[in-house]
């Protein structure tokens, strides 16, 4: 089932949580909504689910206008951040809930429900735990029960709110891989919300980067990491450094000095230069480059990170770059470097 | 590990010296014995002063039987009413945002802050002979004041905070997550309430009903004002105790009183059991 969101707007007490958001999700895609807290990603998910009503705009499931339907009619599977398992019901009763509350005519036979529950438990690798209560399960097991419960109603779309948020790092990694695998096997259109970029980049077919109630960029992991289209995406995803620069013809200058790189487009005359710490070289003396004072040097796993102060001593710009492990520089000494991959965003008009 | 003799003498910082500890405990126990246990024992001792025969005979009196029956009837009406009201009010306050919510919350607490006599007098003003409503209703043959409806109204008024007060913090703490999950799985509003909300609050609800019932059966002030004290007709148990006592019929008075005391003890017992088994689930509202 493909999902289309068109010009969606949501206000809470006149404050816009979501502002003119449009998004097309292809059938069977695994989509991550990524953004800092307050970016509107959970609101968007809840609007798709029907747990909130939009102030304006529409949501389409296929050709159907889902925004005219209630949450019950939309037939979605929603996995809540804290799972929201029914604590007074066993695992089996939790999973069967969506089937047992169906009106008499649509409700499967008891034996059929039992069979479906057994199948689902097997699918989430929890066979044998059907008689347990939620408080007798680990976090990762609860998560999978919540997923099985959502899948029991054979949803058109699977929506997950911070699916790994409440788990410890190791379980999180395991479940991440498991969810990708699960998605590939079942082929459901899946949307999940996360604030963890690593999770989004690793798991999703496409990542929707959100900020302040708007979509900043939609693209594959490579797109959003290598070709960020806004200063926000550049600084939000991965590590980055930024410096104010001016462009004069073929030369990019920082504080009037050429820094040895040339712009790709000519229509910018002042903007912010973004680059990633690993995309730098230390040029031989004499070549134009950026120059900074080393304020600290840190060893980080297989690399060495240099903290540099660039510009006037009173109000320097702080920049982090990766330098070869063998480099030996004293704190306070000056270090010259040049970005190899970068992007300049013009100052906001 | 060997303890340094200097540190071994130190107490945990939140513990007092033994003298202070025992003194505090003694004060608490003495106070309770003097003001609670002694009077409670006195009730039972007085009731059985002339033997079990006299005690049982007190319950053969038709007026006493009528009083017990009326008390049960009033509780049987007031408690379910307040159960429904309490759940509805708690649901509204805990799960929705609306204008006047703070006002409603304050209103629910009103019976706790108003003297029961005032609660009774309100109904006298509303339905008395000098009021607008009273004579109008009487022209249709409906008696409110000095009749069972007045007693029920006064009791409902006095006891309505119990269930709501118990449930509001509980439901607020639980939030909407479970309900949203049920709805997303296709459950209707009623199914969600029946299968998800109600099981989540049942122990808190039972706790509130228990306290509500104890108060409904034991209420004196408000009921006394609206009842009119008609023997065999509008006397509840607490009112009947007073009448018997004023007539120097001590054994009968204390016999009926012992029944109320027994109710209190049973309530206390069930309350303790509930707290013991489901403490975590009702902890949010445990402040009465």
C-alpha cells in the first residue's frame, strides 16, 4: 500500500507542529522519519495513523483518502514507543486483541485466532511465551510482542514510534537487523520514527529528515549523508564543521584569504562553508589553505581528532578535523588544512 | 571486612537516637490507643454489657431493622451513582483537555471541605417548604425532604469525591497509551473502556468504592439535617444510634453502633488487603 501525504498541517493550540508537509511513500518501502525532538516526526506518524486529526491537508492510502477515516477504519499497525502492551493480558491475549474485538461477523473462529497467534509468535521468535504477562518479559521481547500484536490485524501500513528507544545498545542493534529482515520477509510499507541517525541510515530505504515541523530532505542514506541539501541536514547528519566564507570569482575566501578551493557554482557571493572532519587534507607549506590553532587533540578509535580555533583570537570558530594518526602537533601550534569535499550554502535571504 | 570502631558507632544519617525513636513510637501508639482503640473497645463492651441475648434482642426491634434496611438502601443507590459519576469525572479530567477542568477538579473536592451540616442544609434550602422546587415537586406527590430521596441526595453529595479522587491520579499516571493501542487495533470506544481502561483501574476503583461505601453508611451530619428523624421511616443507622442513646437505651444504641464499628473494621481490613496486593496500582491515590 503506498501512502501519500499532501500539504499536511497540524497545529496544537495555534502552534504549528507540522507545516505544509508532503511526502510520497512507495508500497513496501521502509521509511525513517528522522529529526531532533520537536521536529514534528512523531506528529506526522500519529497523523498517518489517525491518532491525531490534521488541521489541514490529506493523507492517502493508495487511492483512498484516509484522512476521512477513523483510526479503527484505517487498518494500520502501530507500535508505541513504550509498547503499550495490555498488562492484564497474556502475550497470546495481547496479540489476539485486534481479532477478538472485531464484530461477530468478521471475527475469526477461536481455533483460527489461536493458529494466527501461534504463527505470529513464531514469526517474532517468541513461541512458548504465550502464557506470560508483559511484566515477565524483557524489553526486547515486549517490543516484539507489540509488533506481533500490530501485525495480527494484517495492517496495510506498519507505523513504529521510536521502536528501539527504550532498549539498551546491544539489544537495539540486534533488533534493528531483525526488523530489517522482518520487513524484507513481510514486505509491509513501514514508517518508523527515530532521533538516532545511525538507526535511520542503517535501516531505512529512504530517510525523511525533519526539522521544525517541515521536511528538510528525503533521500537514501547516501543522499542525505553525501549530498545534504540544507545547512540543517549537513550539520544534523554526521559530524561537520562550518565557516563563513565569501566567494570572489573562482576563489573561496575566509576572512579575505584564499583557502585553496574553488566553487562549483558561481552565483553565490557569501555563504557558509560546510565540510566533514574526515574530508580534509593537510597541504604542503606554501599552498593556500585554512589555518587554525590546535586547542586539543583527541584519539578516537582508529583516528585522531584535532580541535582547531580558526580566525580572530577573540571570537574564533571551532572546527574539528581528522588528522593522520602519525601527525605530531603541539597544543597552541598552528595547523593548515584544506577541505576535499565541501558545500557552500548561501546565507539565508 | 573489619569495621573501624570509630565509624561503627555512627548511625545512618536518617536514623534518630534510640531514645527519640522509642519516644516517637510510644507517642504514636499511645495516641492511637487512647483515641481509637479504647473507644472502639468501649463500643463492643457496652453492646455486650448485658449479655449476648440483650445484644441480639436489640436487632429484633422493627425500628432498628428499618434503620438497617434504609442504610443499606441508601448505600445501594448512592454508591453505584458515585461509581458511575466518579469514573466519568476521572475519565474526563485525566484524559481530556477542556476549559474549566481545574474548576471541575476543585468542585469534586468541595464535599471534603464543606461541613456535612452545610451539605444537608443546601438540600433543605433547595427542596424545603420555603423553596421554589419543594412545593412544586410536592404538588406532583414527590417528597424530597424528610424522605428517602433527600437522604440519598445528601449521601451522594457527601460521598461523591471518593471514587473520582481515587481514580484521577491513577488514570493520569497511566496516560492514553493503552487506549490508543486498543483503538489502533480496531477496538470501539466501549470495547476499549471495557477491555483496557477498566481492567487497568479496577483495583483503584474497588478501593474508592470501599471508602465511598463506608462513608455512605456512616454519614451522620448531612443526613441528620434532611432526614427529619422519623422512626422506622427516615432513620439511618447512625441516626438511630443517636435516638436510642438519647432514650437511655444504651445496650441497643451500642449494639447498632457495634454494627457500624464492625463495618469500619471490615473496610479497614479489605482496604489493607487491597493495598497489600495491589499497592503499586493504587498507590497514586492513596492519601485518604
